[in-house]
C-alpha cells in the first residue's frame, strides 16, 4: 500500500514523540512491504518563529494533499502574550476546520500492566475500555459571535451553537463505532440548562432509532464526570459535544495512568488527523523523558481508520502492551511501579522491536 503522511512535529515534546511514531510506522512499512512517504512541515509555535503564522499556507496545502496527517503537539508559554487568534493553538483550530474532520475519536484503555499507575483503585479501572466520540467543529470553540469588549468594565463572550446536521453526523459515527464494540452509547449533555443540549438530546435520540441493536442512555455532563471516575466500566462509547468531550476525555486519562498514554484520531473530513492527546509539556522538552506511547498508538489508529490496515494496527497495539507487560516505563507512568525507567527514544525502540516479533509470529502462523 502507498500512503502519503504529512508529519507536523509541532512544539515542545511534539518532535520527540512524533519521531518515535514515525519510527514505528517505518518499521511497519519495512516488514509488510508498504510504501509510506513522510513529509514534514512546521505548525504551531515553531511556524510562528519561522513565518509569523501558526499554520503556513504551504503546510496547509501539504496536509490537504495528504492521505493522513500525524501531529505532535501545539503550544508554548512563550506565546502566551499573543491574542487567541495569533497563538499556536489558533493554527490547530484552523487545521481541524480546514481538514473538515468533525468526529474526534479518543480511546481510553486500562492496560493490565498499568492498573497500578492509575490513582484509582485497581478494581475500578481494570478492564475499562471506552471510546469518546467528541464533536470537533462546533460548540464554544467555533461558535460566533465571540470576543472581548474592552471598556471600563470589559466583557468577554463566546457562543455555543449546534445545528441538527452537525449533531446527527457525529452521532452516527458514535453508533457505527458502538456496533463494532459493545453496542452501547452514552450521550453526554446539559439538557436541563442549555438549549443546545436539548437539541443535542432530541437529535441523538432520533438517530438511535436507526440502530436498534445499540442501547442508548443519556447523562448530564456533571454526572458523567463522576461516573467516569467511580465506574468507568459502565461505559462503551461516550458521545459528546466539543467542550465537554475535551474536558471529560482528559479526565479519563487517569484510567490509563497518564495523558501520555492517550491517542486520538479526527475523522469525517477530507483528510484524517491523528495526534496524542497530551500537550507540548514544555517542562520536560528536550530531556528525552516524554511518553511516546500516545503518539505511537495514534499511528496505529492512522493505519486502522485511514489505511484500513487492521492487522498492522493491532500489531502496534500488541507491541505496546508487550513492552508494558515486560515492565518498561517512562517516568509519567512509573510512580509506585517496579520496572525499568526508559527514555522516549528507548521506549520507541522497544516498541519497534516488539512489533517485529509480532510480525514474525504472524508470518509464521500464515506459513503453517
């Protein structure tokens, strides 16, 4: 298979973790005989320094011409003095809007070997496996009007806005995903207060009628926040709007043990976008200490959802689990665990080696 992947390393630890994700993808291509072409471009703070814009036209054009985009991380405190429209994060929002991906998929998995890394009790997290489907192009992040009125008593305002069409299309992504999992969707809203949530609940309920095999329930966002911590195994697919999904999926990182473990993929548009959930982590930038597993797992999602290479994606995920089961840890998941503390580069190498072993076993099985 031929696959053109645009790589946006971004800021902070983004280049460090993205390097390991690309390393694993190159190993997949080498083992399976695929032709993956990687093209690197600046985005975020690094692009501001080079061209005074967080998303240069050349970068956006390359992304629009790609099969998929692999992103590291965007943002840096050195740009905090800029207006929201000028900051690195504005480039990320523009990229998402330009690519058109409206559904952000965020799997949350409790790896057996990492149950002790979570601050939650083992019996709560062990076996948890849930998928957030977050609407990504609407709500407060994109709604108009928005702004700050500067006067003697300055006022700031944002608009939460959703149409039936926007809700319906992301709801269908959630129900289709549930059909391949445990056939349950939990829709999260604030319908007791917000009109947008009332429309959200009405629309999701109507879409559910097209999926009779899938059980649907509704939760207010505050109740959902509690249940994610106290009983995460009650969930299968969690469907929610932009802001709620952003907050709740980060909260759910405690199930996996660290934000560094979480992958994401944004689908539904012209080009799919994949990135780890964590930020740029300026406090550990350049120390070879970042956890690359979220970025590597994002690469697995790229192979599964964009390239339809399910076996290769499963091999990467199995390699991650094998390395964790062998006791290897980056520092963010090492607290309270006996094991080997490894660097970003070492973790990437370990996953690459484990991937080769799984591929060898697969080839041997098919040969028999």
